[in-house]
C-alpha cells in the first residue's frame, strides 16, 4: 500500500523539547514553593508517565503529597511557551527537509502528540514560521483525548481526520509509548530515538534511525534523501 501521509509526534521527534519541559517543571515547582527537583535521571523515569499534568500527579502521589497539579502544570506550560517562542528549541536534523520533500511529493502531513495545543503551536510557529499550522492536515493533542499514549486514541483521531487507513501512513516517533500507540493505530513506524528515549526498546518498529537526516526509505515510498 502506498504511503499517503506522514504523521509526526512532537516532543523528542520534531525537536528535543524534553530538557526545556524539564527545566520549566522545576521552575514552576520553585515558584510554588515546592522543594522538588526533577534531575535528568529522575525525569527519564518519570517520562514513562505521559502528559505533564499526569506526571506531576504521579510524582506527588509517590511522595504522599497533595498539590494543585492543574495550576502547577498551567504555570509550567506558560514558562515553556515563553521559552519556545524565544527560540529555545530547534528542529531535529532532517525534519525540515523531510517536511519540504513530503509537501513537494503531495503527501499529507499530520501531528499526534501528548502535549497541549498551545505548546504545539508555539513550537511550530517558532521553528516553521507563523503560518505553520495549515501545513498540517490534522493536529491532534493531549487535550483531544481521554487516554494519552501509549493508548492509540490520538493517532486514531488523526487517521479519522485524514480519512485514511493506518496502513497508508508513516508515523515518526521517538519513544516506546509513542511507538506502541502508532502501531496500535495500524501505522507504519519510523523511530528516531531522542535524548530521553535512546535506552528504550524499539525492536518492533519498521525502522530505527539516529535522525531523519540519515538516508532511509519506507515501504513503497521513494527514498527520502535528496
Ligand atoms: C511527550 C509528553 C509530554 C511532555 C510534556 O510525549 O509526555 O507530556 O513531556 O508536555 P509524546 P506537557 O512525545 O509521546 O507525545 O507538559 O504539555 O504534557
Ligand atoms: Mg515523543
């Protein structure tokens, strides 16, 4: 079956965003008077819980603390958006070229992510320009679903928007949770492991590559190098 659409995850795939997320969590904790610090090793473990608000709830419970996760997460999102709009995060190698090439070849582009619409928009506008939104035929976020990845709900919504079967789509992910979600939605998968996910198991992906600037090709899709 020919590939008709590329479906991108955001965090870790379009850009290495998690360091920015992590430091914004820590700043929000400090502002709220919490003596919490998520260092890289702890954050690696906490990423098993997808969704920033859910991650905060999980951590508070593990310490037996009762906190206002919604306002903490809202502040973290505000800080993250400010930093991203100031250019704190750039696209990973090969992402821009792949988007350009896919558009030239008439493929549909879409996004399925766990983060919020506001954070996706900030990232797309700061990296692809103010008119980035319409490049994507569907953008579905954590706010559109009841269950976040590894549940396939977000990717099923994307496929429904595109009116495509998963077998016509190639999903590009960076994490085990994302890979499980994409496969459960029936899509082909390419994994580009990121800083926080490079230790994870991607053995059931169709392809694993260091980053998208490397030569690769997908089933029934012309080689994706120029
Ligand atoms: C990314 C996430 C997100 C980010 C933080 O998962 O799990 O929660 O860590 O974003 P994926 P928010 O790349 O698999 O979509 O704080 O906005 O949730
Ligand atoms: Mg990701």
